[in-house]
C-alpha cells in the first residue's frame, strides 16, 4: 500500500537500527532484559519442541498491539530446521507516527539470529507492512547479520514430498487495491478496534485474543468479513492450483485456518495480534495449526 511505499530509506534505517540491540550479539537473547527488567531465561530451562518447519505470519513488530511476549515464548519453545516468516514481520506502517518497539522485540530478533547461527534456515516473505525491507540499505543490514533470506515468495517441499507456495497473500486482497483514503481509514479503524478489545479484556477478564475475544466475536458476526476471508482464500487457492502446487501457506488476513479445498491444502498461519497461531510441520511432513 501507499503508506509503506512512502517511507524514506535513510529514515527507515535510522529509526530501526539503533533500537534493535539484539543485532549486537549472537547470544544476546539470553542476556538482554525483558520488559519487567528480569533476565531472559536460557533455552536449557525450557521444554524445547523440535519440528521440521515452522511458519509464522503477521508478527507486526513495532505495532502497539503485537503480542511480543507470546511471540518470544513461542520462539523459545520451538527449534525448527526451517523457519518461515510469512510477511508483516516488522510493521513499517508504524515507523513514522505510531512506532512502539518494546524490549521483547530485541529478544525476538536476537533469538532468530541465534537460531540462524545454529543452522536453522530462516526465510522471510515480504508483506504489505514490511515491503520496505528489500530496499538496498535494509538488504545490506540483513546480509551483514546473516539472518534471513528475503523474497516475495518461496517454494517449500514437505517431508512427504508435497510442494507448497509460501507467500504473504496481500496481492489477493481486494481491499489492498482500494484508494489510499480507504486503506488509511480501515487501518485506523482496525487499530481503534484493537484498543477497545484491550480495554474490554482488562475490564471484563475475557480473552485478549482468539475466538473468544471481543474482536473475534465481532468478526464472526459480520457477514462482510466472512465473505472477504472466503474470497481471499478462493483466490489464493486458485493461484496455487494454476501454478502446480499441492498447497499454499499464507497470512495477511489474520484468520488462521488449515483445510483442504478441492485437492489443494490451504494453510493460513494467522497472526500475533489477534490469534497467536502458527503452522507446524513435523518430521513426517504433516502440517497442523498451533
């Protein structure tokens, strides 16, 4: 969208680089402080789940409503051979006015660096909120860290031989093709809804995220949202079939799902703003929504 396209490369680097202290050392995630001022626990004290592949989408680091503590806990408890970040890893739309880089964001970056240094293959598919990442200066920073491969999409072959297309999916969202005013309005409306959700959760002791949250309940009641999700899903499945894939793993719409549609496996990894979900592949090639 135009909001991200308007970012100036030099300003982006100036804003991000000083705040990501985790880039300074391979094992910084073990030693940096969390938001409460306590030391992060070493991985040896955690119960580690080893999987073949792990797919996370829409972390939105830098966005006030990103569930950074949940992200960090999840990353610390999983050790994959392949880790895919399926778009909107860093929320570039917040850089100019609503930037909210928390201490846990540094630990998340450092944890990913530590995994990469120890052999995990990390791939980042560009989303609409982080489409500033392929710019030359950011690519040089990423290459120096040796952390990730960056591309619009990836090809993934599961352990049982199935071929999957990995992409964020924003190009299949018809709202993304709307005028700048409409896109901006929807973005502000969504952020306002998340603020209300947070206040409501604290006031009523209801779930902050997932189907039982205020946002989850509202989304289930609005037929237009259901139609939008269905249209997005059908478009991306049709695209995967046309290109000869057995399935597709995407994100973008904050609607986690794992279903079969006319012989094509559709996996949406969800998000870490509303749902806190991911797609896992085990040693046999089986996929599940976690």
